[in-house]
């Protein structure tokens, strides 16, 4: 879980830096929408796992 979040954070920060320095032209809608969907899926999945572990 932490490693996945770290990977997402690193890729987002790399994308941000490269866009600011002008290395890459990034359409932020194409970056953020899939990242947010993946984050939501991860969060919901872990919440469901934790809920079923307790029972």
C-alpha cells in the first residue's frame, strides 16, 4: 500500500517538475483522472479488506 502511494507520488512529482522545466508537455487531465481513479480503487479495496478481516 505504502509503496504504491510512493510510486504514484514520485511519478506525479516527476511529471510536475518535467512540465515546469519544459522537458515534457503534459495534459494534466490525462494524468490526474486515471491517477485519481486508481487511488479511489486502492482506498476502497483496502477499506473492504479491513472490514472483512475484523469479522
